């Protein structure tokens, strides 16, 4: 029996390169190529999903991706990766403020609660780690919330870039602080 695959491709954002991954028709990865924990994230997904990484062509276009040579799951993964690229294009062109993609969250129950709370942070706004901890009903779990943010495999989609220090400072971000600032500026200039 073949080993299930996490199908990945690359996405060239204006502020860096992202790695997108899909598993059984759901997006499970949207992470910065330069992320210092990049290999750790991949290994965590592979272990939890009992799957291997399979790199697809960057463009994901053409008849070869509609052919008989792919399983129904591979075609579903290609479709969700194409849709993720389209929605990211719209986000960076300031035409999209939220994402509508089938997501597969891989992590602890606590991490999933934090990631769901990230989805609730409105476009163009920021919250502190302390505020996020309070929102999930764990006001003293600031470090655990920060750790869950660090493990977020769906950057931009689950907007961890909107989480800042209590003093308003930018704090760590997988894509780097210049990328975090870029994303915050992009959203600030698109408030309407």
C-alpha cells in the first residue's frame, strides 16, 4: 500500500517564498521557506499524518495535473493548492482580507485553540500574546500561546503576524521581522 503524501509546492510572495502543502484535499502548510524551524515543521506534519513529502511542479498548471496518472487525493490536493495560490494572490493584491480554504490543523488541542483564536483577529489589527491568552481563557499561558504561534504551520492564513508584544513591539516571526512588518503595513494601507 502506498504511503500517503503531503503534496507541496512553492509560492512566491512579494515579501518572501512560502511552501504550501496539502493532504487529502486540505491545506496543512503555508510556511516561510526561510523559517528557521522549517525542517521541524515538515517532520512534525510527516509524523502526525504518517505521510511523506511530495514536491509538485511550482506552477500547478496544465493538462498534466488533470490526467489519469493522479489519484483522486492528489487531484484534490492540487485543487486546494491552486486555490490557496489564488487567494494569496488576492491577499497580496489587497483584494482579500480573509481566507476560505479547507484547513487541516496538526497540533495539540491547546495549539488548535490558539490557532482558531488567530482566525478571529480582524484584518488590519494586532493583539498581544497576553490578549490572545486571555481570549482563549488562559490568561497566564502567555508563553504557551507564543509557543503555539511559533508552531503555526499556516502563516498568513492563520494570521500569527498580527500578534505583537505587550509593549507594541514586533516579536519573532517565522518569515522574519521585516516580513511581519510588510504584512502589517499591507493590511494597514488596505483598511476600508
